[in-house]
C-alpha cells in the first residue's frame, strides 16, 4: 500500500476542506466509534484512494475511496433509534478503565455499533435511548429541543414539600448552578420516600447532588421518559425499536413534541 502524501496534500494549510473528517465518516459507517477509527488510522490500517491515511483530521468528500484493512467502507445504514431498559450496575460507555460491565457490551450483539442519547450513571436504571447515528444522538440531546427527562426516585429521609418546591426556581450547589427541577412527593414510607422528578438540563449526577443538598440520599433512580419517548412496560435489559414513522414525527416538529411531552 502506498504512502504518497496524497492525503496530506488535500490538507495543505489554507486550502478549502470539502467533505467530512475521515474518522467521523468511518464511525458513521457503523464500523466503530470515532475514537476507535482514530486508532485504526494511527495503526496504518486506513487508506484513501490507495494511500495510507496518517491523520484522523483528513477530510474526504468521496467515501468510496476509503478502505479499512483493504476492504471498502460500507454505506451508512439508515438512522435507527431504540429504547433500552438499562439495569443498574452498567456504565454507559464503550470502555471502562476500571473494567466494569458496560451497556454496549450487552447490546452490541443485537444492535451492532450504537451510541447512547445522553447517559445514565452506573447505579441508575431505566430508559436509555440508543442509536446507530451519532448525528441523530447529538440532535436529540440538544437543549434547543427542550425535552424533559422524567424519573422516579427513591430517597432515604423525609422530604419537605416546601424544599422540593424551591427547586422549581433552580438551585446552586457548591458553586454549580442547576436549572429548574420539578420535584413532587409521591409517598412517604417509614424510612424512604418516592419522588417524581422532571428536568430539562440533565447534568452529570444532577438529581443525586441536588437531593443530597436537601439532606436526602438517593438509593434508587429510574428514568421513565426522555422527551416523548417512554420506558413503558419494557423489562430490565429489554430493547425495543422506535418505529421510523414515530421518529420522523418527533423530529419533524420540535414545538409539537415539547408540548406533547409536557402534558404527560
């Protein structure tokens, strides 16, 4: 295989850069993640027009020229979206340095290479959306959609409804500002209480951090909805594809999707 600098010539400083980055294009074909595509490139396993590619920043406007280990790159599959009931005890990552089991180890044999729309932390469970299209994932995550995430949360302690109500104005915890959170007490048992929580922002461990600030320790967290998509009766570990027609409807009208979600 040649290494004649063709790719480098295409990337000369000041030149217009048509197409998209080759690592991104490989990921879109469903072979692997963008990070793994960069590793393939670094190992000299990717070529463009017969020339070995040395940089993951190389742009390509004709994907038919790409080969990986000598094989042509497959065409991207149509965008698909699945509901997955994530059990607790899985990390939402393709790899974990600590060796913990991951969501993607569980679903790859059924779905092929997919990415998640947002995340659920290791101990959380419930609805996790999965897609074979990274662009779609970013679109569904974007704050402009205004889609709310809904949760059932069990806490140790006795929540004060007046304190829960203050979360609707947003709250600052240790210098971090969290947006408005709807929190309602469903029932109080002897030591635990169940809450229903809805938020639009969804920062890392937001619910656990905010409730800990109120003196409540989360011991179970279940996401029941992500925008218009519901966990419903999906059992732990089960996967169900969202029909393409439903996906098109939700993507076609942001404003209508948000209104439908907020009525729930």
